C-alpha cells in the first residue's frame, strides 16, 4: 500500500447542489478525488460477480447445516 493511500481520509458531505461546482473546483485544485453516492453505487455494482459459484441447492445445504447442527 502506498504512503498516499494510508494518509487519506474518506468523507461524505451533504452540500447544496448550487455549491457543487465550487467544491469540484477546489477538489481539482488540491488534487483530491471525489465520487457522488450514485457513482460509488455504480462502481460497486460493476465489480460484483455476475455468475454465482453456488447453486440454490448448495445454499440450502449450507443453511440446513448451520440451522440443524448438533
């Protein structure tokens, strides 16, 4: 992990839409990174696997094993 990555702090801000342009300008000037909640959600969805390794029967076997263990 790089030194830069360990020295960053994630922050979530609620700001008026009218101020977003000003904040984006500051973000660019300081070299910061920004993502909207929608962008973060889209990135998360894109990184999810599309094919499950488990069948429905595999899942039910796991549930039964945990639920009915002695």
